[in-house]
C-alpha cells in the first residue's frame, strides 16, 4: 500500500502551490480523494491524515464500504454514471452526486432522498468534449436542465462537473475547463447562483485549478496506480 500520509501531504502542497501560481484564494480548492476500488484500510489511512471527502464510482462497492467504515464525519461523493435502478441507494448513502446528466435521474434522486436527510448536493455533468463514450449533458441543453433541477426540493444544485478528453498539453487541457467555467458563470448570472466546479484529476489538476476548479478529483496521486 502506498504511503498515503506522504502522498496526501505532497498533493495538498501541490494544490497550494498551484493556487498561489494562478492567483487563487488559498484553500479555495477542495481535494476529493477518489477511492473507487480502494480498500477500507486505505480509506481509513487517509481519514487518519484528515481527509474526509471521498469519491466513489460503483454503487454497491461504495455502499459496502460506507457501512463497514461507519463514520458520520466522512463525506461521500458519487462521481460515476448514475443508473436509474441505483438512484435510491445513491440518494440514501451519499451527500454529493457529481454526475447528474438528465432530468429523469434528478427526479428519481429527489424522490428517493430520505426526508430526515438534508437536500442532496448535486452537480450537473457536462459532456464538454462531445465524446460519445462519456456521460453528460450537452452545453446547449444545460440551462433547461438547471431550470428543471432547481424546482426539486430534496436536491441542492451546487455546480458543474466535467471530464474532458485527455491531453498531455496544459494549454489544451485548459481550453475545455475554461469553457465549463464560462457555462458556470453564465448559469450563475442568469438562472441560479452556483458555487462548485468539479474538474481536474491527477493528470490535469493544474489546468483545472488555473481555470477555476473548486474540487479536484484525485486518485492515482494519493493511492498509486490501480492494479
């Protein structure tokens, strides 16, 4: 198992340096540890180093880990594609969903959210690179989906999420992130104030932070490559 305490320290320091480099407010970017396929031992090791936000892609795997760890201090984010038949489990066990891409899913999450829990924080996923293989709403359809989601009382629309086509060139990485930030600003000024931009992974976090990320989703840099 990778030395998680050291990895967390290095990643947090790197985020801080990037914030400073691009004139971002210190501490304005949250580290979301992507813990899909990681063991409860690894998650608990990160927790002992102060990490409380964890991102999961697979519902049953995540629910099992949430029950095993059983720590109300942890904040669980669902970041994978949302299937209709999994919405009840997601709405019951998670505090955030980053990957809402159609009104049917939003409605089902809203209906399934238990009454005793606060509204479920959601982000709308944008298919900013227009990739057939990826989920996400078209930028042209975003405003309509925002308008529909804002009327669902058990959801709280917080922002946008995107996973652009990969590139190793930082300037090419920045372009789609800049487009997502422009969409966020347009929605915030015309429809509903939003405060969350969930963009950036281990490979492109600098470009994401440069363009306004408030959450970066980091797995490999913390836990090492998945087997």
